[in-house]
C-alpha cells in the first residue's frame, strides 16, 4: 500500500470515527432537549394529563397510523362558528339542611292601598334562600346519676347507670371523637391545628391527649376494620396501590427509614370498601400476607412486587393499568417541541387510540359485567390489536432512552397485563380508583408529615379506612362515626359488627341527625 493510500484510509477512519461521535453527541443533545422541554412543561405547563390533540378525528389519526405519517398538519381554513351559551343556574340548597324562617313585613302605616285607601291583606310571599354557617361550638354534657337510699335500713343504695363511654374515664364523647377523627383523617387537619381551634372555643386539650384518644378510638373501631377486610377479600376483583410514610420511633429502624402505607379496594364502584394497611417495607411479602388464600383479579400498576406476588399465588390474576401506560406517552408528547405536539405525532397516535378505549369504557360504565365484557371484545380489542401492531413496528426505530422509547418499552413489558381487562367486565381499564382512594392519605401527610410510632401508623390505617369507606358509601363521615362510637362501647366483646359497616346503613338515616 502506497503512503498516499495509507494516509487516505487513515483519514477515512478518522472521519468515520468523528461521524460516530457526532451522531452520539446529537443523540445526547436530543435527550437533554427532551428532558428540558418535559421539565419546563412540568414546572410551567398545566398539571392536567389532558391530551391537547384529542380533539382530532379518529379516522385522521388512523390514516396517519397506516401511513406512518410524520408530517406537520396543514393549517386549517378559518371558520366562523356561532353557538349559544347556557345561562348558569345556581344549584338549589339541599332540602335536608335545617331551615330558619325570617319573615320581613312592611310597616303598619303602609298597609293601606295607595289607590283607594283600602286595607291591604297578605296575598302571597316571595322566598329567597341564603346560606349561613354556625361555627362548631363546645358543649359540656353533665351526666347526673340519681342515687336512691332506703330509709328503713339506711344501708341499701342504688345509683342510676351512666351510658358506656368510648374511652372510659375520659371527657371525650362520641361526638368529640368523631369530630377529631374526621378533621384529621377526612379533612387533613393535623392535631396541632385542632388544638388551636379547640382553644378558640375555650377548651384546652393537649396534642398528646388528642393523639392518645385517636389510638384508643382506633382500638375500639378495629373490629369494624377487620369486618371490612373480610368483606374486601370476598370480592372477585381488588385494586392495590402504595405510598410512603415516615415513622420516627420504630424498633430496630432509623427515624429516616421509609415505611409504606398499602391500599386495597374493591374494583366494584357499588358499595366501595377501602382498606389501608401499614407495613415497614414495599416487598411482595406484604401484599402476599394480606391477600393470602385470595382468588380473583388484582389490578395494579407495573411495580415488580405485584408480579412476584402473582407468581407466588397462582390464584391471583394480575391486571395492568392503562392510565400508567398512557402517562408515559403523555410525557413523551409533552417533551416534543411545541410545533410538533400534534395528534399525528408518534406519541399523539397512541394517545388517540387510548382515548378511543376510554370512550368505549365511558359508554359501558354502568352496564352489567357480561355486557361490558362483550363490548370490550367487539369494540376495544380491535383498537388494542392496532396499538400492539404500532408498538411492534415503531420499537426498533425509536431510541430506547428517549421518552417515547421508554413509553414503548413500558407498554410492551406490561402488554399481557394491560389487555386482560378485555376478558372480564369485573375490572376497570385502569387503577385510577385506588389512586384516588390513596390521595386523602397523601394530602394529609403534607400536614402531619410523619407518624411518631408504628402503633400510630397502624391506628391511622384503621381510621383512614373507615372514614374513606364511609365517604365513598355516601355517608357524612361525622354522622356515621358518631353513631358507631355511641353503639360500640355497649356491645359485648366479639359481637357481630357487620350491621354497623357503612354499606349496611342507609346514609339518609344518619344525615343531619346530630
């Protein structure tokens, strides 16, 4: 090989190496730009997961899918649209609210006719309603126990019994305990703020006392919690989720260690059952213990512990969450430059197909399970098949580390679980119901930040479970809790408490009865 040929070959190698470096650098630049756009959207963009391109017609997107279109949409012609806007109508106040009648009359000297001077008489009335709020107030209930003695022997004395108290030798009534419980576990009001509120009512109770009352209340309500758990495990389909919680004082653990609050609820939207359970970790052994001997569907996100659980317990059929898969493609869509955020973009194509699936679900939402399953087989399965074909076609072309690549890989890994909802009308298309159910705990955690002890965390699990189940079954939680706390203390230990569960009491029988 001549020197010139050798130098030319060496130069070609250097050029090839530089081209590879340029290509690698461009991929990194694209990745950083994608991350920057996504972070900017998360910080400044709308928090809603609504897909802006979802107004596009389905057939347009399907054509784009078949042609694998990547071109920009043409600018539509300007069209003038006229419409009529409905006048807003004030929602009437509930007929169940107590009412106070205030009559406004004209002065006596004006009760004469201006035309003939005759005496005026009432011919009707105009009624307008205003809403008033009476702040909570503290009331002391004096239990007066009459004592009877015998004048004959002067030894026999009888004293009237006093009703059983939720917490013996305590000043707390069922109403007070219900108010504190709902304020913290229903309205996310930490105990230290409740101390301030009580002080404004001229009642001084320490935070430690309130915390102790909540522990005792949870102990009293534990039979109801166990009865709820039994009800849940009889359901054909269950949803699961989990979130973190910090416990400061726990044996053999640092105060900074991360613990978890697990959530389970039935997939049925009639008579919801919501159970929180505190555990030290996030391993599969915890749901395995909770769901031991359970047979049925378990719907959850893509967390690996649930997959391991399904392998260890064959009676459980795992169902995926389409909302989690959609969220990945929404992130890929948001990471695109603004001028490319179109329904015909690659993430937009999948988002539009997912929207078709949800449109089908909306139509069959209130249908019986058999009819729902049939509709999914006939209408939703072709959409899923089209989505699967798109994934298989695009996966080799997309950089795995890009947002779109991550979304494609996630959906392909979860596909066997995602499509299982098509085969049953007992489950939902997603796990959103459990995410909504765990949100009250997440919101409350922002206020109280941590649990002091593991016993406190377990008590929180019991009280959150009962309050949220009561709310989801249409109860005003304070009314239901006050009713239950007044009855439980007088019931013999080991009594059947299923009649007190929220789904077994008509909400209207308790509403505003206090």
